[in-house]
C-alpha cells in the first residue's frame, strides 16, 4: 500500500491541506466525489475497497473544510490533484469521478494523462453540447427539494433525504456541501465552455457509467459524451438515477470491475 502521509484524516499537498481517506487494497484508484461529498459509509465504498487501494480526498469547502486561495474553481482542483498524482508518483492510476467529480476528472486528463491508466466517469457534468442560448442541464438550485429528487433519482421516495429527520450535524453538512457545490459549479453552470474542444487530449480509455433514470445528465448526454471522447464506452445502470453508486451499489460495483478488467 502506498505510504501516503494522511495524518488525522488530513493530507498535505505542497502549501495546502485537504481532508483525505486512504483505504483498501489493489490497484490505485483516485476517487473524486460530487456535490454530495464523499458519502462516508456508503456500501459501494467497502465493496470497491476489496479490489482497489482508494485515495478519496474531500474537495476544499465540502463538509465545512476551509476553502483555499489557490482553489477557486474546478480547473484549480484539477491542478491540485495533478500535484497529488505527480508528487506521490501515482502511476497507472484509475481516476473515478462522480458528477462534478467527473467534470474534474476530465479537466485533469485534458491537462495530463501521463500517469493515468483509465477514467471512470459516473453521470458526469462539465461538457456543454448545446448552443450558447440553450441550457444543457436543469437548474437544480432553483427547484424545490422534491422536484430535485424526482430529477435525480429512479426512486425519489427512497433516496430523497427527509430533512426533518436529519440531525443538526447532518443538516449542517448538507448546507455546507451545497454552498461548496455552488462555489465550484455556478458560473458557468455545471460546465467549462472550453472543455469540449479539449476532449481529444484524453488519450486513456474511458468508461461512462450512467444511471438509466438520470434526469440531470441524461443517458443521451452520457452517450454523447462517450462519442466525443477518443476511446470511450457507455455503460448504463438500470433502475438508477444520477447516483447509481447509491441506488444500485451492486450493479455499480460490477460495472466498475468490468471496466477495469477485474
């Protein structure tokens, strides 16, 4: 296992500290979370840890962690994690990104694929295929929570959080994560206008793993993204929305293992 200096849950990257988990055994996997944060305790994490050595940083701002002057955008995050990859010589690395984390994985790969082996994009955002005047993604920040749940999940009655039942700590985490997400993705909304023209630089194999019921980044969008990449395939997860790793963890893990030839 990599001797990664994670002390008291924190990892120092040059002049920056980030919260980080480091666990599991097998080939190395850098996991880039989406707007819900790193979802500690989710069953898919333990299942993947049986097959991979997972490096799971928390992006600055999520779960109340401090923002950093050098990190104000998804582009800045990409350089932060490139420093992680280069400083610790993470060769033959699989990078997995969920939603915003998928956008981040693409930004990272368009800058350098030198140490990467593959990308796994899970219901990613980040690329806009529509014209300037046409919205690519629905505005989830302008919707009521129940409408967001209907958009995001195959089974919103089961997956949408019951805010009345959350503890004060859980509510605080939800609010701070939402604020951090807005910080990174609001303007331009959920995409980088320059990213589409850079996708040809992603020279490693890519698997786009998508929930069939995703209403935020639809399966058609996922297929379009796969077609725009030099070497990508699309894999649908039935009965799952924008977070197949949470709604269908067994099917999701099976798709990941198949993509990695394990």
